[in-house]
């Protein structure tokens, strides 16, 4: 419906996203209405035509939710005075506004726009001030015109504000020239959205702008959603046929021309996998090439250390009353003596103890060591298990966000001073963060990479651990002997059985691994809710909200989304004492367990340290879990306290990157460890329900696992060795760089 009227009062306005709460006096009935939504900057006295709907707010009552807005200067004398004195124009208060309107009356707006020097006829207004008034007014009008231009193409208010904030007065010019530029510049706008806008603007279906954007879109989607750093050209063409709704055969000349231009503009690289022609975004091509060069340089550039490594290992064993397995001793020796060493093994194979021993030896040698992981949760766990300060890779590198770009204080021009860097949970590191780390490592530094090769690969692009292992050019030490295992513990035993494609041992008399066979989704859902709500808290003495439900899939009765809804209803029900806000189809309320689903490097947080000091910083990352501690609707604000005690402030639009986290997908649980994990597995595609996924889920639990699924599905997963192979270039580049190094420096390599 439409609501017309005059702005009486601006209650709240967020300059970053345009979220506004205002009072509007209706032109129809004279009634006063509270209007909320994303809007361009509006002022008191301005005439608005709003499209939207009335909604009822739990606390503030009836409000008009704005979906579209048209602004115009007021035409009444009283409205003009309010409008000019609202703060819109610097230096114009109520007295000056009154004088201007008294002098020019109904011609006031026309004078300000087209003949501003006449304002100097008024006492107290110089010619310079007259021009300032006109310029401020013009900028405000231009902004509103740009917003209305965007809305004329059915672009939502929220998206319009985002676009305007990026392009300002150039909005119309940029979009008229190439609307596909939105994909690169505006978060949340992909090819599909930009293409709809472009089609409304009359861009031809066979425009090279369109084809070019679609190719880049395919490659970005492949990298960000499947982890592939390149695709076969034939595969891209197949995807383009559906995306562009064009007969690719008829437009083969246009495609070839576009591929050539993408290479010429340095956006893409054509590469060959055998005889197959492939295409990669230059970004990932260059990153993987740089990673390979760094690894090979570190491999051959290690500074020899004059030390009896075996003696120090023996000494560590005596001090700690342990005996290392032969494979473990070899891994430690390699880490101390080689430039780069990869140590890989499953749960219970002693990776943490090995890191402790390597740390002990490096300390004995007075070497400076840095410890890091890809995620905050993994860093916290490494700190607790080793007694050493571990940081996220981002934090260790001194992450900074400036001018919309992520930068690191430590980089190829400002190296870390560390003599050795130990990286845990390497399987989670994508090529982007791995390259940033390698850029910052100084020549001669020892790099120790620890991870489980059988875990799911990184969420981001690439497959660093797997590619390095497959290249066989770096020292790889495999840990196969299981140490961390007691007679009544089945978690580790069963994790290794699953990894060997064997059915897990089901003994519900055990204290840590339980299986409940359920054949349909309703029964699985009921079991999950009963276990989390009442049964497991009594058995494990772990709070319901600290029990983590893991699922392979989001959809379905027993998928992540519905389990979250049901557990929220049981564990944190609606209550008048709890503020809540609805975003999309999800209600968020104070007390809810939530997860960040995208890296946000700019988000500010505060943390109260144990010594009483307050630490401030930026950055909340994909997979961080916390609880909503405060919702302030009038201020468009939500506070979330994460597990490491950081408290981050979100506006309501930031909730697009927040999900309920009573249940999460197994992929999102990577790098995390939970005291109690309930794994709910429903039937699904074999490409997802495989051994690799089940192994990852089971190894997330420290103390208790409850697996709920049908016996048939469990058997299918255990026997299913299918893992979709990522297409990456790192292995190829490692081999090329090694051959190049050997060819150039073979006379110096011992």
C-alpha cells in the first residue's frame, strides 16, 4: 500500500546502511505514523511517498515497513522552514531558514537550486555561504535522484542504499555503462541479481559485458562454493548455456573473443590439463603459483642447525615420561631439520604431543616460534593443549582492514621475525590465507604444517594439504600409530574404523560412543530434541546449549534448519522479557546460540580480558559461535558474545551472515571440537553422504558422540569412498617450481 505525508521527526538513522525510523504526518488523514526501513537520507519537513505494509512490532506496536520511497521538497511554508533548518544544510538554523522562506516564499526551492546568489540578499548570508547552501541542497537532491533511479528498476531499498554508498553521484553513470560491475563492487550482488537489473535496463542478451560477467561468475562460484581454482572451458560453456539462455554453438565466436579479452585484461588465464583447455581466474592462478614458489624456496633454503635432535627427543621423553613411536620420532626430527615438513594423522596419533616436543627443541635452540591455525576455535584449542600462545593466521599476520581491502601488517615487504612457524589444522587453510602466510615467512624459516589429510578440505578455494602431499616434493610424515585411546573409549577407535571403510563398533554400554538407529526423519528429529533438551544434559552434565548437533544437510525435517527451529522453541522459547527480531524466515532472540557464516573483517568487537583491561579489534570469522546477549530495536543493534569473550555489534542487516547454531552442518564444524556431539544423518545424495563426511563429524567430539541414523545409511556412508576431487593447480606448480629450482641450482643442492 501507499502512504503519503510529511516527515515530522527522525527518530533514528544509520548512515552506514540507511536504516531509518521516522514519524510521518499523513497527507490523507493527518494521522501520525511510525515508518521504518532502509531509506536515503531524509529530513524533517520533506514530502514522502512510501510503498510498503503495516506490521505490528512486539514492543513498539504498529509500524509502516517501507519497501520503496519517493522524496520531494515540501510545498508548504511551514514545511520548507522545517526542511531547511533540519540540519540538512550546514549553517542554516531555524532563524536563517525563516528569513529565507519569508523572503522568497514559494520560490525558495527554485532560488536555492538555480539562482543561489540571490540568497546573499538576506542579512547574514554571504555569497560564499549562499553557494554552500546551494551545494548542500544539490548533493541531497542528487542522492535522492540516484536512489529513485535505482528503484525505477525494482531494486530494493536495502540494495539501493548499498549501491549508492559505493558509487555516490556516479551511480547512474556506472550502471548505464555496465551494470555487471555491481558483482565486483557490492557485497551480496551476484550475477543473477545484476543480470536482472541489466535486462531491465535493456542490455542485450548477447552483450560481451554479459558473457564476460557470466564467465567470471562461473569461475567465482566454482572457487567459492566447490573449492576449484580452475574449470575446463568445456564445463564453463555448458554452464553458460543455462545461465545466459543462449545457444552456445551459435555464439562460439563471441565466447572465444570474450575468453581472449579476459586474458588480455589479466582477469583470467588459459591453462592446459593434459590436452584439455582450462580457464582460471588470474587471482587464483597467481596465488597457487606463488605458494608453490614459496614452498620450494623454503624447502631448499633451510638454514642447517647443529643439534643432536634424537638426544633432545630422548630428553623430552624422560621429562614427560612418554615413549614416542618410530613414526613420531621421524616426524619430530624432520620438523627440526628440514625447511618444510607436513605431519598428518588422525585423532589419537599424537599430533599435539609432537608439537609440544618440536616446541621444546626449538626453545632449547633459542629459536623464536609462532603457533597458528586457520580459525579462532582451533587456535584456542592449540593454546590449551600445548601451553603456548596460538593465534589465528589472520591475527598473527596483523590483519588490518582499510579502504575496503584486507591487508596484513606482516607481508612480503615486512617479514615475521619467527625462526619457525607451526601451523595446526592445515586441512582448513585455503590458498588465499596460505599465500598470505608464506609471503610473511622470512627466508630460512622452518615451516611445520600439521593436519589430518582425511578431514574435509577447506571451505575456501584450493586443497593445499592434499596437493602438497600428492606432489611428493615436501617431507611428509604419516602418523598411523594410535596413542590416545583407552579401553572404554570408542570415539577414536570408531573414527579410524570409519576411515578404513569399516562399520563402527556399536556398544551402547560404552561411555562415549552411542548409536540410535532411526529410519525416518520424524523419528530422527524427535530423538535429537529429546537428547539435547533433557537426556544428554543429565548423562553428561553438559548444558543443552553446549551440546552441538551436526547434520550433513540443511533441508528436510531432520536437517539443520528445522532442528534449529525446534531446539530454539525448546531451549530458548519466546518470552516477553526477551527482545527478538525477525530476519527473513528466522526469529533471533536474546539467549540464542548463533554462528557467523561469512568472514567479516571490518566488524568491530570488544573483549574484557582476565586482567580487567578492554581489548578492541575487528574481524569475526566464518564458523565463530556465540550467543545473542542484547537486542536494541530502536537502535537497529544486536550484541553477540562469542566463545572467546569477544562482543561484536551487528546492525539488523548484518544478520544475513548470522544463523541459529543449535545445529550446524558438518562442513561448518570443521576445525571445531565439542564436548558432546549429536550427529543426525538422514538419507541424501551419495556425493555428500560419504565416509569422509562421517569421519569428520565423529572426530569433532571430545567426550561423547551420539549418532542417529538408519543402519542402511550408516553402512552406505562407511562404504562410500567417493570424494569430489577439486580442480587445482598447486600440485602442477610445485612440480614446475621444483624442476626449475633443481635446474638452476643443482650444483648447490646437497
